[in-house]
C-alpha cells in the first residue's frame, strides 16, 4: 500500500520529481529484497514499470482516457476544438485511427498496442508532453495477470 500512496502523492503534485526519485530508489531496494524471497513463479510479485498519465486506459479506451486525462487535457487544451484537433493529430502521428482509439483497450490487438506505446515515445517532445511517462510499479500475479498500482 505504501507504493500506491507514494504514487498517488506524486501524481497529485504533492511530491516533486526529486523526492519521488529518492523514494523510488528506496522502494526498488525493498522490491529486490522481497523478490529474493519469492520462491515460486506462481506467487504474486511486484516489479518496476513505466506508466502513463492517462488513467484507466486498460479499462476504458485510449481516446476517452487521453481526452479526460488532466495531464493531456491541459497541455493540448481539449476543451477547445483546436485542442481536440491536436489530440486527433497526436493519435494520427502515433499511427492509431480515431476508430481504433475508441475501441476498448483490452480488445485492441497486441500489435496495435505495441505500435501505440512505441510511437508515443517519439511524439512526446513534439506535443510538449514531457512527463507523460513516469516510473511506477505493477503487481504480477502468477505468470500472466498484471495489476498496475494506479490503474
């Protein structure tokens, strides 16, 4: 639960980048110690991962999750038609059609998901979205299921 709280504090601007970075180093140290104690691949474990500042995209669709994200909305100004156009252009730059972006994320093909996250990396600077990706944690249950701390 400490990881959830730390991430929440960071995402809501109550912890600066430097302090979050210090806390990440400590948390990763604890995780390494815990992972040494995990005996079986069938047991749940926690690992570091990168996360995106558009919430619930795994449970929703990319378009709505980006549109309603305070991070994306404020930087692109999606409440204006020009901002909505910029969101559409961002998705096109990444190589995702509006139709595909409005599809449930869980139902998107693995190829499309990979394309989105790979191409998103190169679009960050162009659209002034620095800070869109932040280090976080995920819980891996058994071998397949992944539960992200803040999603």
